C-alpha cells in the first residue's frame, strides 16, 4: 500500500477524472504505524515516539492466546478476504498487501494477533487501479457491527465495533489508535477523505475501533 495513515505494534475519495487512484501504504517509525497513499512517491516520515500504554481497566475483556489470522469476514459490507502478514522492510516501511489483489488484508504480525491482548492492526486498500478494493465500504460500518476473524488455531474471534472515525493524516492520533490496551482490541484501517491529485494521496484515514466480544471453534 502506498497511502497515509499514521502509527503501532485505507471511505472513498473523489477520483481524479481519467486517472487511476494510487494505493494505500503503511510505514512504521519507532513503533508507530504510518500509512502512505502513493506508490509513486517515497515517504519520509518524521520519527515518532512509541505511544503511551493505555491505563489498565478494572475489568479487562476476554482474550485469546496468540494465533495468526487466516480470514476476515464482515458480511455487512460483503468482506470475505484472506490475510497476508505485514512486516517492516529495510526502508522502515511496512510492506503492503500486493497491489494487484483487491481482496486481501494485511496484518502487522509483530503486533498483537486478533483476539490477543492488545490492539491488533489490520490494514487494507480502499481501491485499486482496477476498481473498489476490500475496504471500499469500511466507513459505512456502525457501532455494534460485527467483524469475524478466523485464526490458525481453529477459533473464530468475533469483534464488536465501538466506533468508526476519520482522521486527518496531518493530525493522526497515534496514542488512540496504537497504544497498548489491557483487553483484546482491533483496529481496521484504510484511506479516506478527498484525494489530492498533486500529492497522489488521500487526505484522511478511516479507523474502525472494535473489541473482542466472543470466540468459538470454527
């Protein structure tokens, strides 16, 4: 992905007439995940300090042991997609899901796995040069919507959406999105807002905040 989000562990923009949109991308700086939106421009993010740990809750929610995710299902917006692991490259950026696959989501594998204690980071493209992609309708989710993630250990973790928010990339709240959490939480991230043709980037990021509500055997 080469789009911009900001910091860890892509809402539909106006399309420029006669042009294909660039893809979202993710970069990491000192433990902070940054999503950039243009494959044609190099990102040069300023170093960011690691966000402060969230205050411990008196009653943490349920958690699961570590296990890599295998498939993401959000029937409400017709999402049924496999996962690919995302890792930090030598450039300091987090490798993006393949740009030629519009039905694939990426998971930052050095962070918490979905269902494990902490904030698990999942990123996906909003569109590709050929059309809408896996997170094209992510911004339409509502509080109470559910997200299912199948895991390698045979369990399916069900997350309930707490909020869906849009943030300017220029003022991305790293501490809210990437801070450690005492319970199992999920962040679904894609690009959003207006598309800047000159910068070849979206102005915003859409972030879905969700928590683990239950789990079951597949």
